[in-house]
C-alpha cells in the first residue's frame, strides 16, 4: 500500500506529509527496481535523485548551495556504480530531509525561497511540491530503464 494511503506521516500537515510520503514511496520503488549492477543511466538517476533532493532542500531551508553540492552535481553522470552505495546515498538524503521536515514549525508556504544560480523566487509550498514531483519523475525514469 502506498505510504499516504497507509497513514504514514499522519502527524504532518498535508504539504509536509506529501513530501515525506513521496520520498518513502520513491525509496521503496528504487530499492525494488534498481538492478544488482546499475548501468550508467540507472546510476545517474540515483545520483541525481540524491543530489537534487539535497540541493532543493537547501533552497527550501533558505540557504545557498555549498561547494560540495556543486561538486556532486558535476559528478552525477560519472558512469555505473555500486547498487548498495547508491541506494544508501539516496536513503541518507531522504532520512535527513524527513527528520528536518519534522523539526520545522509554523511554516508559511507562501514565503519566498530562491532557487538556482539565477535565484528564481518561488513559494516554499511550491518548492516542497516540486521536490516530491521531481523525485517521482526520476524514479519513474529509473524504473523504465530497469525493465
């Protein structure tokens, strides 16, 4: 049963719950569909999911990207990788985001956040929704590649 239907994260408001459940759902799918020996294309999606969630979450918290995040971005397309290491990296980012998501209080989802080098202004709620949507999109691409 999908996490949101199973009542997971019911203590969170709907926006934060959407993101938390989306990350749970994606991680389950990634664990199920990632082959034992990921191709370069599959490994890219795993790295990109971990890296993009990390970067977008930094923006959601109102911060700029750190140098190590930019370095990781440049290395996302580095070829095949180890399944366990790639999935562990994704799981670690998801766990950190979900932990921090629970610590946030009194969120104004209309409050602006700034994304990317051009600092495009977006409302926080839209950014959180985008993290969920973007993660699901790349998870779907990984599944299609793995079939």
